[in-house]
C-alpha cells in the first residue's frame, strides 16, 4: 500500500485560507503556487508604519525585492523560509553573520528560533524581509558595515542613509 504524503496546506485548509488572506494584504505582488506550496514575487518596498525617506526610489534605483516564501512541511510550527531571488546574496555573504543570510541562502529573520510562535502567518515576516532588502542595499553601497540586530522595521536610524548614490 502506497503512502501518499499530505502537504500542510491540504491537512490544514483553514490555515491555508488565513495564510492566503494575510499574504494578499501584506504583499499583494506575491503569487501563491499551490503545486509547490510557495509564494513568489516582489515584496512591498516600504511596509513600515512611518514616512518613507524622500529619496527611497532613487536609492533603490527602482529595484524591488523578489523572493520565494516557503512555509516548510512542519508549518506553522516552524517558521517559513524567505529565499531572496533578486538580489541573491553572494556565496561569501552566506558565510558572514553581518549579512543576515543563513548558510542555505535563506534570510535570517530571527535572533532565536523561539521568536516564531506559529500563531502568526507567514505574512508577518514581510516587513522584516523588506527591511533586509534595504539593509542589503546599504551594505552593498558601503553605507553600513553590518546589518542591524533588530532590523529597520521599527528603527528609523538608517532612514537618512537611503539616498541616491548620485546625490
């Protein structure tokens, strides 16, 4: 008798409904691919509860952060993985903690694994991932030496550095 594995979204249809609604609101440019159980697309540039820097568009040169969001099979007990697609961190950046990238190439969005309770939807990490993108650009431009410990979601100290390189 063949055992057919059941995906988390098949086993937890109510959770899937919650996840789809939350992600649609937080990151409407992400598309759900049910055959793989992932979202792919672009994250919002500035999903923070404060005014965006005046030169943000010039600073990012119009780029948006493309990701794949993968809730793992143990979802929601285990946090989803956010995989950067564009920009994709270089291999050397995966070996240095200051870049906040795990060795497998996924984003490091937590200081401790217990920071994910499993009650929040995958979309709760959208602001952290969007913030990672902006800090990554600051790192690449040489404006900062290391990403911040807590991210820029609720910390505006790096906002003034997001200016056009041609200014």
